[in-house]
C-alpha cells in the first residue's frame, strides 16, 4: 500500500514516465539468447564518391608540409673534422699547403662527397696528414740514437694498448710499467710520446690517453731525467699534447670530487716539467679561499699552460679581465689631461678596436665585463662584447674630462651643484669628434628634462630614482649612458655625500686656512648657513646628519667640551675627519714660531709637563691653562692622556685644599661676619665649578 501511494503521488508531480520508472520491477521469464547477425560482405563495386562540398573543404584545409632532407654541408663537416684531428695546424698553413693543387680541406670534402661516405675516419686523416706534411699533429719525434735498446716489458705493454680485441685492449699494463721503471732512455721516451696519438684509432678513450701522457711525465720526473737535453727536446715537441692531457686529467678528477689543491700536490713533479715548480708550490701553499693573493703565480702558469685556465677558472678570468682592462686604460691614457687633436682621438679609437678584436678572438666572443673609471670612481660594467666595453671605457673618460673642463657640456642638476662652476668660453683642451658628442648630448639633455619633471622640491634621491626608472629611454638615445646609470645605482649616493662633506670641510680650518680659537663662533655660523644652500636642501638624510655632526663637534669647542669620540676610531669616519680639521683651532707659540693642529697639541702638552715638573712654575698653573688641551686630548697617546689627567688631579687637589682653608676661616669669623663667610663659600664653589667640565 505504501509503494502504491508513493507511486501515485510521484505520478501526479512528474508525469506517467517518471511513475513508470519508479514502479517496482516485475519478474519476467528469461529470454533466449539471439544469434549474432552475420557480417556483411564488402561491396565489390566502385566506392561511393564524396559530395563536392566535402571535396572543396578538404582541398582548402591546410596540409602539413613535409621536411625535405638535404645533404649536410660538406664544408662544415670538413672544418669540424680538421679542427678535431689537427688542432695544432694553423689556418694559414692549411690554406697555403697544397698537393697537386688541392688543399687539405678540399681533399677532405672530396672524401665526404664520395657515395656512401658520411664521415672521415682517423685512419684517413692520419694518412692525409702524412701526405700534407702536418707532422706536428700526429707527433713523429725522432730519437737522437735509434740503436738504443727497447725494453721487452715496455714493448709488450704498448702492444696491449693496440689489441684489436676490445676485451684484451688496456692501458693498465703500460701504466704499471711506467710506475715501476727504474730507467728510461731517449729512444723509449720518443716512442712513448709518439704512441698515445695512435691510441684513438685503437679505440682507447681520450681520458685514458691523457692519463698515459701524465704517467709518462711522472716517470720522467721520478727518474730525474728532465735536465737531460734529449728529454727536454722530446717534452718541448710534445708540449701541446701534454698541456691538453693535463687539462683532461684534471677535469676527470674534478668530476670525481678531487680538490684542486690535492691534485696539484700529487702532480707537482709532473707539472714542474712544463712550468715553474716554484709557482705551483706557491699556489699550493695559498689557502683555497684566497687564491687571488697568488694571482702573479697563477698568471704565469696560465701564460705557460692553456690548461691553467681550467685549474684556476675564476681567478684566471679575473686576471684576464684586468689584463685587458689595463691595456685599454693604457691606450686611453694617451689622450692625457692636456690637449689632444681629433686625429689623436681617432687613433685611440682605432687601437681600441684592434684590442677588442684580439680579446674577442681569445675569448671566442660573448659578453665582456670589467672596470671603467667615471668621476674617479671605478665601476663594474658588462657589455655585449669587447668592442662595446672599450667604447664604454673611452666615453667614461671623455665625459669626465668634459664635465670638469667644458662649460657648454650638458650637466645634470646635481652635477651643477657639486662640480666647479665654469665660465662661458671655457673649453676642454681635448678635442672630440662631433659624431661622438651628438648621442651623449642628446641623452644628457633628455635626462635634464626628466629631472625637471620631478618637481621643484625634488632632491638628489628623487632625481636618482627618476633617472633609474627611465634608464631604457636614455639608453636608447646613447648606449654609453649605461656609465651614468651604473654610477647612479652603485656609487651615486656615496659620491654626492662625499661632495657635500668636502663643502663642509672647506668651512673648517686647515693648514691653508688659519683660524684661531676666537673664530670658532664664526665657523659655527658658517656651518649653520650651509643648511640654506640648494645643495644641502636637495641632499639626503645622510648629508643632513653629517652637517649636524660637524656643527655639534665644532660647537662643543666653543663651550670647551671634549668630544665623545674614541681615539682608536678609523680615520675614514666622518666625526674623525671633522675632529682632524678642528685640530687647527689649537695654536701654540714658541718664541716667534706659531704651531697649529696636532703639532700645537703635542707642543702644549710638553710645555705643561715641564711646567708641572718644577715647583715654582707648577704653583702658577691653573685650571684655565688646561682648558684648550683637554678639548684635544683625544689625539694624544694613552700614556700622555694618563699624565695629563694626573696633572689636572694635582691642580684640583690644590684647589680643594685652598677651598677647605677658606671654609675654616669663614667659620671662625662667622659670628661677626656672616656675609663675608657666605661670599667666601661662593668663591670656592666658583673655583671648583670652573674645572668640572673636564669630567663631563
């Protein structure tokens, strides 16, 4: 009844179909399985054609293009084969050597064009090298005496290296013989040097061949045969192979986790045959994290061995950059600080281009990084190539010269504030071509316009931020504006702050500007007036802080307050610089000679010490005699400061004793002269107070 009631209600809500679906299933008799229908036979008649509309759509659909295989450029393959097999043959020798009017490259290309030839094998290249006389690429060292005997153990070990069966082929027996040999004649050495290049044809890996070369060097060093002329000749002829082998063995050891220091220590005797042993020992003695301190030794090793670049990659790259940078700066220095003509400028540019070509050929192109100098600051700049980097270095020099000596050269707002004012008509003695000036002036004028849009109250920090944001616009006008961008980003704040500090120091006394202690108030007023200058109004918080420090330290001298600075502070700190300048307030006269600065402080200390040593003069010394020197006691030695304090303590003791005597006298007369006693007490307090500033 419940099911029928639910079905009736559901039918009213959703219709008859849903009701039938929800109705309880009726049990039915099982149906007989029907046989599968037989497959229809394929039609033997013609296939039905597609409609015309479908054909049109298929014709218009984009068809996938098939890649056509072309024969690889045989000239490119020939170049690769020659570079791989004949590394030591120069391009000039390859081009000039012919056999029957055919160069070696043309012979390789002809071999590659033969049907069925895809590459040239080592046997063909070796035969061709013999035919064209390229003996250096396959080593054919002739012994001085071809009648010398060859040991059976050495001959058998070499035969094992050339076994045709790869299971029997091995260089291990040869390495074992080399490590145990107690003698080696020049003929055997020549054979050992001639054999490894042929190992490649026998299927020996490059790493194994390189290890054999190094083992030969170790054997020669162990037997101490390196001083014999015949051995020297063999090593000299095989030098390029040995260089390459040492680099390959080191790369393999590095992949295995061996440190450079350990590897150099193990191979010191072998390396001593191809470079200076003292350099290797000095490098080993240098801590691994401070290899730059041994840069001179590393530079000599890298000049001698090509594999030195693998040993000391980071240091070698840095040495290379410095070497190239030094050469570029030497060429630019030819323009000098004096007059130079347009022709001299063009000659310098030509020399820089030649240097850039040599550097690109040596480093195989790529980006170039190095130091250029702008406004006497070194900047690390990276360029697209060596030629662009030389352009950066030259333009940085030119811009510095023009900013300091040419009135009509465009200056940025902050440069106008800190650089010396030039009069109209002031021209740089160095003449620069117009094509060099055009881009520089366009970028700098655009930079001035960008700074003017920053607002009237903009300072150095906002100008710097705005120019760095618009660097892409400026670089599109002049790529060498990268010098100014890098300068602003890395050194701008430091440069602007140092320029402001120079302005402050010019207000303080010096050897050239004699100022007495009585003029301290005038100096403090001049420092206060600096706050009104546009330079300091546009300055950063650091500039404002430096000015406040200078005003506080100099103002303390007016009140005879010693500065709170450590005598051991570094001379580069700003408070120390201000105090060094303020020393010139101190003066001391000896006869007709007036001393200033540190000399005056030392002379005054000597005078007071001598006066304190004598009783007559010591009784005449007062606290006022020590007022000035106590302000400059920070520049004295520690023992001198202790002596000075003892002298002050003695004077203070005298003052205290005198005050006590006056106090007792005033008490005795207190009954009749109260006012006088009070006055005496007042005087003693004043005497004591006059020296209290020494103790803070």
